[in-house]
């Protein structure tokens, strides 16, 4: 099984009184698929999963599952943490109809690379769905070498990696040039999505795509079709927008923009995150307006909003 294309990691919208805004989540999920996303990612970092209750996680999963089934689209679900035993329990309980589980490299405890391999070997053995490894060393504190990534790629039931290492480094080049053909590499850093797609990435899992789904879908398609001129143009235009959307911890600015667009009822996030500052919101809305003015709005359905006064 190989997954390709754009998968949009959804935020979890909240109402003014702090509850999960189920209707807004449904609309975000549906609009992402209408605008060209291949599928969705639920309960990732962008969803503030660590700050949700078990009941809220179940509600988010139900909404995203229902929307994906209605559209015949694949759903990837975030699962697992830094403890192997607990992660095994979590993935073992997953619905077999899911396209895959996105499982993060164990964080904080900083295991050896051999420990990381052992962790995913155990998870893959019990998971009823394929695993995508989430490699994000600036969050986990655990850098993985190319040799380790290639060993992980050989594990049964491991089908890919969300690669978010903060740039295009030597490890990335080695991985892209030597990975097994069926092992999917998803661009996981919004700013570096275009360069990684240029190197042959299977697709992208990028938070900014909830704000600009169609342009990111076009970016993936253009690189896959070999239309480098169009792909570079879209990638350059998206760079300013993604930089602005990540000016503060994800997903604070993204939520502020979505609220300003009227797509979610509130820009609220849960502690220890704080809402985006007005300055960051203003900059992001200006970047979105500039992106639209560059010619993408008409063809890609990017939504705009009035800047705060």
C-alpha cells in the first residue's frame, strides 16, 4: 500500500465557551476534501491532541471518519506517544478501516536509535493499520540518521514517514535517493514542502494547507507531473504565507486566521498555548492577501478576510 498526495492535518476548533466546535470541524474537513486534498489527518500535533480529553478525541475521530467515508477519502489518525507499551495499546485499538496511523518518534526520553527501531517494530507488529512514522526531531529531541530511517522503512507494516527535520539536510538527500520504492516520504515542514516534493516526496502533510488547501494540492500535483515551472511559482508564493502562519506556535496563528475568515467560531487554543497576537494575525492576513493578489485566489479558492484595524 502506498499513499500519495496532500493530507490536511486538521485543527480542533473550539467554541467561545471552550467546547469542541463539532460543526465547524465537519465543515473544515469537508472543505479540505472539496478543495483538492487527497485525505485528512486527525489528532495530529496541529489538533492540540495532547490537550483534548478522551471523549473529545473520540468526537474528533468520529467527525473526520464520517466526512472521509462520505467522500471516499483516506483518513490518517495520530496515535501513540513516547511509551512503547501504551503506544501499542493505542494502535492495537485502531479502526482497521483507517488508511494509516501517524506515530511520532518517542519524545522527551530520547531513546537510542536502536530503541526507536525497537519501538516501531513492536507497534507495527500489533497495529491493524499501516504506520507512518512522524520524524520531527526539533519536537522529539531525537535525531534519526539515514541508516535508521532506511531500517525503519524495511519494517513490515511501516509504509512511510512524515519527514519534518527543519530543512533539506544530508540525511534527507540520502533518504530520498536510497529509500525503497514503496516507502512514502511526506513533506512535513510547510516551508520546505516544495523542495522535498522536488526531490521526489510522495506528498505532503502540512498544517498551512487547512488555510490554503487548493494551492498546496496544486503544488503536489505540479511536482508529481513534472511541471517544475508551475510548482516553483506556487512554492515561492506559499513560502511567505507559511512563514507567517508559523510565526507563533502551531496552530495559534492558523486558528486566528480561520476565525477571522469566519470558518471557526473562535481563535481559542488551550493552555499552555496562548492565542496569537494581533500583530501575527495582521501579518498572516496580509500574507494571505498578497498570495491572492499574486494570482492564485481565482483558481484555487483561497479565502481572505479583512485585516484587524
